[in-house]
């Protein structure tokens, strides 16, 4: 891959991650293989080849898992994107679902319940050897303040398996609220439930927090979880987008904070402190702008 394509991909990925980057932050935790007096045994358990085999075997079950996932789930799935998620919210808003329940999970990837996750996997993965490989993958040691500690919850961030496992775990939430007839849009751990009234949205906030905490054993940031109008630019921002309403109806907008972030990026690229020719600077700007437009192109730029 040449430098231009590499930079373009980097820009595109950076924009794509804007709404869910929290799921990948390290939270000052460094995942590493645990030291042991029995390196040969642990070496086999934690060998990259073994983990890759587990990954491939679980991925081979895509034909099983994809039909089980909710239509409202958009993250880490083939043929789905953040743009599809915000488009679906727009469609619901046009139908009168103008109240949003915004749910904020605290360190979601760090707090997945291992026992519950493995039991969910056993429902569809019948090869217990695969389950045991995944169990070992989940329980790899974590380095905290220079001390290696075993993990009893969470999924290693950045690991190949983590996105799929995270989707399998939160699919329980998706399906529960689908059964209740509630519109649920989820991209990774960014969750929005939709309602037609303030009263209904308040009830949804209470019941959804209860389900996440008591049934899935997850931690909800109650201060950031709230009900808002989908048309509130100040309060509703989803994956870098927001929703507007005008004389021509409902439309998708780029959130002002996303605009500002892009402007800051352009200022950095054109800074006099950066070395290089004008031609190189213009090329960097072109690549950055192309990636930004590829991501936000669905939005109404005139409004």
C-alpha cells in the first residue's frame, strides 16, 4: 500500500471511529500474555496461532450469527456502517419517534461478563474446544501499574475476536427491546432507543438501564445516559451526526463539533510549523478532505 492510500485509509478509519472510539481506548490498561513458571503450557494456550484458529472458527459461524443479530445493530457487521445507523434514526424521526434515550456504557469492552458470554456462545458454537480457546483468550493477564492480574471480565481491546464477541453479548439487549417493540439503534456500544413522547422515553430510560445493569451485569454511566429530542443539536450527537428539521422535512446534519474537529485538522495540516513542500501539504489536505466527505457525505451540507 503506497503512502497516499495508507493515509487515505487512516483518515477514513479515523472518521468512522469518531462515534465509538471510546470502545477502543486502553483505559490505562496494557493487555499482555501472563508470565508463568510453565511457559510451555501457557505458550500453547496463548499462542497467537491458537487464538487465530479460535477467531477463524468463530468467524466461520458468521452464517449462524448474522441472521441472529438485530436489524438495528450496525457496528462491526459486513455491509453496514455508521451512515446506515444515522439514516435509520432519520427514518424513525420522520415517523414521529422524536425522543431519544441515549445510553452510555462505562468501559464496555472491559466489563463484559465472561461466564454469561461463554454461555451465550455455547448456544450456537457446539465445539467446546473453541469455547475453551475463547475462554483463555478472555482471561489473558492485564498489566496494571506494573503488576500482572488475571481478568474475570472484559474482552481484550484491539483483539480480533473482541468486536464479534461484543456484538454477541449486546445482541441480548437488542433482541429484548425488539420483543418490546422499541426501535433500537446500536453501533458497537453506542446505543439509542427511540420513543414518541417524553413520558415513554423516561420509562424506556429506566427499564433499559435496569436491563443492562441487572441482566447483562454492565455498568451504565447514569450521568451521561438521558432522554433528549433528536432535533436538539446541543444534546443529540450520534457517530458525529445530528438530526435537523426544516420546511422540507427531516434531514441529517454534520454535528457542529465534527465540523470544528475537521477544521482543526486542516489548520494542523496547513500549519507553518509543518515541514515539507506546498505540494505535499495540498496532498495531505486532499486526502483528509476526501476521507471526511466519504464519511459525512450522507449529510445535508447546506443546512
